[in-house]
C-alpha cells in the first residue's frame, strides 16, 4: 500500500511544502491499516463466547477504527493548508491508538486477534507521533 500512497503523493501537481513525504506516506498507510485491523478485531471480539468481557475492547476498537479512517483520509488531502486540524487529528489518532492498544494488550494472551490489533495500534500511534514531530 505504501507504494500507492507514495505514488499518489509523488504525482501531486503542487508543491507539498516542507512536509516529510516518507513520514506522511507511512502515517497514511498506518492509519488505514489500523482502521481495518480494529474493525476486524471488534468483529472477532463479537464472535467470542466471552463477548460481555470484551465490551470495552469492542468500543475502543470501533472508536479507533473511525478516528484512524478519518485521519488517513484527511492526511490524503494536500490541497490548501489545514495544519491546526491536521495536528488535532494526529493527536486524537495517537490517543485513540494508545488506548486501544492498551485495552487489546489486556486480552492478547487469550485472543490472538487482540494481539495483532494492539501491534497495529502501536504502529499507528508511532507513525502519528513521528509525523507530528516532523511538522514542528
């Protein structure tokens, strides 16, 4: 996916300014991957016999998926400048990913899907932090 994300950024007809293209591409990819993983984890939690004990995990999965999806979409738009909103979304995404990872890690020993999800959340959390840092 990074290839297509990078290719789209490379073909953008205007100057992207001083944004780190590599960090931007990695963050977009991480956001969409995390959104898909969290959606799948919520679904897998719903299929577990102990679904009641996974209620909080499902909630965090769905919140994280929505926030990551939105962040990835906004980061994919480069026309105009909306740095304040972009920073706020990156912070929100980082926060949602951290919370979801922490919740999934509680269940990772018992549910492999939670382990996979926590890893995707940590990757996205890191990608958001790195892009934020590069923005100054």
